[in-house]
């Protein structure tokens, strides 16, 4: 009886170990191109919404660089804020930005007097509203490429093109309307911080001796 | 004898033509036009706006660094969210900036009481509708061949010879609210701020300040 119990426990332990490894492995595989992947992400460390005081504005532009595909999908999400609805759909704006376009994202409390869906000035396809509850909220912003493999190039007439966030340019402010003042936001991982990958820099955007550094930090 | 001379003459002409073609092809390579969308030749700003209460302001400075041509031409394309030009005349703004100079550019609505060419004659203006407009900015070289060095040959005393490359210029800008003259700094990518040491056998700094 004791031997049977030990054997059962031993086999169960082996099964659990193998099962947990399988779970860990699958999670890691998913994570390679999942939400934690740095090559899919751009972020801003701070955003805030205070009813009757301030809101957050973000502008995202597609500067139509040589290395950019003409359409790039973006998922922009505010985190650590209570949104309306307070779920994944409520806290994110998902959109496709075309070459040369600029999209606006307002993170604002749901009871704001002018920035609302019913106002035609904020109802166009390039304007996206993320509503928070009518209480002071603060958190951070995370943008993610819709493309799950942002380092995979699409060759177009001999030039490798990418649908990743380092081809886009982001700018934003925490705005205080009463005084038209506020604070500029910081974005990490967009074109400003980008480094074009080696295959591109060694071909179409290669350095020119004594003249350019080739494609390096920033767009140049 | 005569046939031999002609043969030599033809050979010489053939050789001459081949040499000429080689020189032409090499020259053509050296003067290859740049791609206007090439990352290496652009300066961009992600956001500007103009409406009845605000405008955008840009300052461009020629820092007069070594290897910069004493005059550099630039074209500023102010693109709206619908991809059209902001300027009422539909045109981009082009001007030349000289060594050490700072030029001011105003992206402003029609009929602004203070920000206009009469009151600020030294400014450059991109004037558009009075309604709220926004978009992004792309700055390009006027020079089709910005890497062709101007001025004296290498080794001569410098008299402003260098490259007519806008990525060696310095940009600053703001979105200004009229009623209290406050606003936000704009961001520029690709100017001297983002420059890196150039690729070269001796790592000489020729593009940007670094």
C-alpha cells in the first residue's frame, strides 16, 4: 500500500513538473511577440486626467519614412486608470495610421463638457477618445504595434519596409485648459529613439563614408 | 600603311569613347539624386496645430559648424491630417538660412492681428484657414545633392564650404496659445540633436554636431 502511494505520488510529481514546464514554455513562446515584447512597444511614463482641471492629449504621426510601410496598426492603451468601460476595449484605442497622417488621442473624463463623442470636432476617424471615470486618474500610456512581428520586413522595390512603432512619431501633453498650460509628455520607443535594424542599415540606408552615419538613432 | 593608320585611329577613338563613358557613368553616380523620403535626409515634427486661439512657431538655426555650407536651403512641408497642405496657397515654404542666422517660421491662421508679415517682416509665414487644423511637419533639403561639397577644394582655407544638409541645422518650436502666450515645446527628429558620428575610416564628424 505504501509502495503504491509513493509510486503514485512520484508519477504525479513528474506529471505536474512536465505540465508546468509545458505551460511555462507556451507562455514564453507567446511572450516573444506578445505584449511584453520591446520591439512592439512604445511607452509614455505618465498621463493624467483630473475633471475640470486637466486631460491628456497625444498626437501620433506617420512621417512616411523610407523604412515605413504605408499603413501601420497601433494599439494605444492607458494603464492604471479607471476607464469607461473599465475593460480592455475601454482603455485602448486601436487604429491604422496611413503615410503622412496624424491621429489624435484624447484621454479625458467621461463628463467633459466639450471633448465628447457627440461633438463633431472630435468625431472624425483620425480622432480617438479614451474616457476615464469622473475622478482624478493617473497612470501611463503603452502603445503596441498591431503587427506581431515588427522586425519582419516587407520588401518594396528593393527597400525593406516595417510596420513597427519606431517608424511613427509621437508627441503629447498633459493639458490644463483653464490656463492653456501643461506639461509635455515623454515617449520612448518611437522614431525618436529608434535604431533601424542591421539588414536595412547595411543596404538601402547604409552609411556613406564621411557623410552620414547611416540609419542609427533617430531617423538619420 | 594607310589602313594601319586608320585602324590605329579607330582603336584610339574607341578607347577614348570608352574612357568618356566610364567618366560619365562615374560622374552620374557621384551626382545621384537623393530620395526625398530617405530617413537620412529628413527632419520631422510629429505635431503642429493652428486655430482661432493658437498657432505654431518654429525657429531654425544655422550653427555654423565645420563642414556646413554657409548657406543651406530648406523646404518646410506643413501637412494637415487630411494630407493636404495647410497653406492657403497650397505650397510648402522654402528659404535659405545663412551661417549663424536664426530664421523664424509661423504657422498661423489668416488675419492674425499680431502674427503677420506686416508686424513681423523678418518672419516666414505659412498662413492657412482660421478653423482648427493639425498635422505633422516634414523638412527637406532644397539641394538635390546635399552631399556635394560647395566652396573651395579640400585643404584650402575654409570660407563656408561644406554640405548643404538640413540635418546639420538646429530646430526649435512651440505651440503657442494667444491669450496668455503659453504653450508647449514641439519635438523635432533628425536635426543636430539626433546626430551621430558619421561612418568613416577615421570617424570624422561631418554630419551634425557629434
